[in-house]
C-alpha cells in the first residue's frame, strides 16, 4: 500500500482539459490565449476598417463604358460583405490570423483601367475569372510550389520590404509624409508634413498615438496597439468637436448621428464573365486578366509569408497550412467579383493583430464578424481617423525590419536581389514589383555565373513571366 501511494505521488499531473474552441484553433498549442486572439482580431479590424470607406471612393470615382457609376451604398455593402465572409473563411479553413478585403491598387486597376473599357458587370466578371485562375493554381499545388521555390533570403527580403511598405503607408495616411506638389520639377519627391513642417491637430493626434504605442509596447502592456488606437480615436473626436479641425483626410472623427444603416446588395451576382473580351477586345482583356492574376498572386504571397513569419507559423521556411491559406485567398478574389467589391486579398494590416498576440484563425473569425457587422453599422466604422490607426502600421513595420539580421549580406548572389526587393516594395508602392525585380536579378546573376542548377526551371519561368510583366506596356 505504501509503495502504491508513493508511486502515485510521483505520477505527472494530468494535462489541463482543452475546450473544443481551443482544440479546433489550436490556441494553446500555438502559445496564445482566447483573450489575445480576440484583441488581435479587433486590432486588425480597427487597423483596416478604413477600406469600407475607401473602396467606395475609388470604385465610385470612375464610370464604365456606358457612363454608369457605382453608388457609395452599393460598394460599401459589397466591401463589408466580401471582407466579412472571406476573413471568417480564412479563420475556419486556413486557421491563420490573416484578414482579407478589397485590395488597394488592384481596385484602382478595376476602376480606372478596366471599367472605362467595358461595363461594370464585365469588369467584375474578369475579377471572378482571376479568382478561378488563382483557385485552380492553389488546388493543383502550383502556387505553393512556386512559393517554396523562392530562396529563403528573398523571402526574408519580402518581409522586410513589406515592413517598410507598411510603415510608409502609415506615415502617408497620417499626413506625416506627403508628396511634393512639384515633384516632377524637384529632386525631393516626398517631404515631412505639409510644406515640409508638421502642423495641425491631426498630425498631433498621430504623434501622440505613436508615442503612446511605443511606450506601452516597450513596457510590455497587454493590448498596447488596441489601447493606443482607442485612446487616439477618443482624443481625435474630442479635439474635432472642440476646435472643428480640418485636414483629417478620408475619415473625420465625429460622433455619428445614427448607428444603424441599411445595406444595399444590388451588386451581388451582377457579373458578365466573358463580355469584357468583346467590349475591350481579346488582347486588352487578356492583359487586364494577366495583371490581376499576377498582382493578386504575388501581393498575397508576400503578405502571407511575412505576416506568418511574424506570427511564428513558419517551419523550415514553409508556412503552416499554406495550401488551405492560398485556397481561401483565391476564393477571396472570386468573392470580390461576385459581390462587386474588387478582388479580395490578404491585408498587410493583419500584422497589427499579430503584433497584439494573434496566432490562430480565431482572430480572423473575430475580424470577419466585425466586418459583417459593419453591413449595418457603417457609421461607427467611420469614426476612426487614419491618424489614430496609422501608428500601428508604423510600429509593426518597424518590428518586421528586425528580420534583416537573417539576410546573408556577404553573399553577393543574394545581396543585390535582396536590396532590390526591399527597396522597390515601398518605393513603387507595390509588393509585386519588388518581388519581381528581386527574382529577375537573382536569376540573371545565377545565369551569368553559370550556376544553372541553383535556379531551377520554376524560378527561370517566373523570371520570364516578370520580364513580360515589367514590359507589358511596350508589348501591348
């Protein structure tokens, strides 16, 4: 009896029972908690909810070939619906803290290049075809194979370049960095603030929010990013009410007159898959489709790789569950066409939620649920100004720069391609451009040094594709 009692005293304690939610999303396994996932999901939403307001302005600024324009109500509903559904799908299927919404840049292609050459239904039809192409590449494994073929130093360079891109987007959206009006006749294309100086309440709110976020993060305060955004938003609302401030940009921080707004689903399903080839011509429509596929493919690849790296979801350079993640991303492009919101893709602002501790798809479910709620609560989403959300992009971008230490700068086969990737992503405001320039330079260096086997046929094909991409205007 004594021996049995002694034996039982040395038995290891039984592991704590996990809830079904924990097991499904593997929250504990990834070193996270329910609270961190919720905070991360809310933070990502707050950082990117501007798209619900910005996308209608971009798509609504152009008329199609018939002169028809999209209404703000139509595009707002489409944007919130597509973002909500695809982000929840990413959480449930991909189990990754990645949020999707109408892609910036590619929505400009739809609005200002495609729509004037065809009807809106035909433009969204081409978007659906883009989604189908990307889904087929994901299902066949081609897309994942391409990502895995890219050398690790270039993958790290993508993360660093996107970090700079995120920071620049934050600085520009806050008004801390602005374009020089006569940039064509000046050697300085951008400057600090308006007229080269920082002035006005909006900039002050951004600086307060940024400094508060830096202090809270350095002190290890839980929820630092979200706390800073909320505090800066409240301060902006108070300041704007007292001083009637101008210069906030897209979102003016006012207490909304009403909370609930009725959605308009009239764009849903209004697509013409192949009509654009007749309206714009087969060659032009094919170029549009090629541009959409290439941009959607590599923009998402860079974002997924870099954000997953920050979240600790990579093993030996490969992202956990990449096949499922890529499938949902492709479905997002397709959903963007069906809803009429432009191709949906993974957003860089997902890094803000990761910085808040998000590690699983539960954060995406939270973000998606909030986007779905904005179908009816758009006035509330219109309260957060860019100056309150932008500090998160600057801080998270700075954190992503830490990956520079893993780049083999002494290896000249990688040094220049890595530099081009890092530099051109923010300088050209395009992830695709940076990835393409880095890959082309890497392949050219290997070819000139006769290191054929180190390239592989897949990278060689990609280099040719990007050569066509960079020269598409001349080819056309």
